[in-house]
């Protein structure tokens, strides 16, 4: 069995992902997951799309997502499920990424609003969720993780880090895909079962802003002490409730 065949077989047995599509290169795994039929001939079988290199990797807000061919991880986990609470997904996703990466990084990671995973002041991972109106119950959960790159150049020189740099050794990307898919599977199950307490607790802890003075950009800009936050709302000064769905930025007040 090849490493891909082994990984696919474990994914099939242990998670909802019945198929692994691993390509050398594509424009973006988000687009691959939108085009590629999987799960028989259905367009929406739960599957993992993994590229060793993306030519047009997409970040949030139309930004470009950079990877180093064969070293980093660009994965889209395509999930079809009826979620009564889909707004929880963008906040819960970095928790799953963090759970997959922390044992490898050997240190606590943090979440930077809205859903980046950082080690201290350097970005390790970013996520992107696509959904289209034709298939509203299908989520294309894109995760980029700097895995085995050890040099960041240009604009990334002072802001990027990788699992290899954090752990001091090259990492097995097949094991990383399995860890990620396992955590994403469990996180989606937690949303399906409305059992998010554990994920919310870790989210609060790793966001590190509870009881801090923060600045929130939503319909307007509000400054106050963050007294509560879960996957639905945040609360300032115990009385101003802001739905996360309208929060554009959340950071420590200057
Ligand atoms: C961000 O931090 O702005 C989000 C980055 C998301 C990158 C991942 S890599 C796999 C998937 N395919 C893409 O084109 N983007 C996401």
C-alpha cells in the first residue's frame, strides 16, 4: 500500500471522509473540491483534497496564500451536513487546527481573531470556508498549515513560522493530514450534536482576550472589557452583546 492508500483507508475507517484526493499541484484545493466528484458520482461526498502545491492558493479577503511545494500543507475538507448552527463553524475550526498542531509543535498555540493559528507572534495556519448557494449544506473547509518550510522570505520573513521550526524537525505530512481530518471530523460532530462546551472553552483560552479591554469592529466600533465569548456572541462590560457573525475585527484595545 502507498502512504496515500494507507491514509485513505484510515480516514475511511475513523472519520467521515471516505476519499482522499492528493494531487501534486492545482490552482486551489478549494476549487478542486468544488469541481471534483467524490463518493461515487455524487458531487458532495465527504472527502479530503490535498495538494503538494497550489498555484493560486486563496486566503481570506481575496489575499494570496503562499506555500512551499512539497513542504507545506494545503488541504480542503469537504463536508456535507445539515447544521442548525453553521455560524459556529468559522470560530470552531481554528480550535480543531490548533488541536491537530499543538502535539506536533510541542507548545501552546494561540488563536488570532478571526481564525488564524499563531505561535507567539508568528502565523502557523490560516483557514477559509467556502459554501455556495447551489449546495448550501456543503462546506469546503480550507486549511493551510506551514508544515516543513524552514525559511520565510519577503513579506513573510517576520510573521511566518512552521511546525518544523517549532518542533525542530521535519514532520510527516500524512500524519498531519490524519490528525487534522480527525479533529475537523470531531469538531463538525460537536456542532451537529450542539455539544460545543469543550471547543468553546479552548477557544476562549487560546484567544486570550477574556477580561481584557478590547476594541470590536462590528456595525460600529465599540471598546470595552470582554466579559464573555462563545461561538455565537461576545459580550462587553457584561451588557453589550454582539453576534460574532457581524464582528469584523476583535483585538486588544490600543
Ligand atoms: C488565510 O489565512 O487568509 C486563509 C488561508 C487558507 C489557505 C488554505 S490552503 C487550502 C485551501 N485552498 C486555498 O486556496 N486556500 C485554503
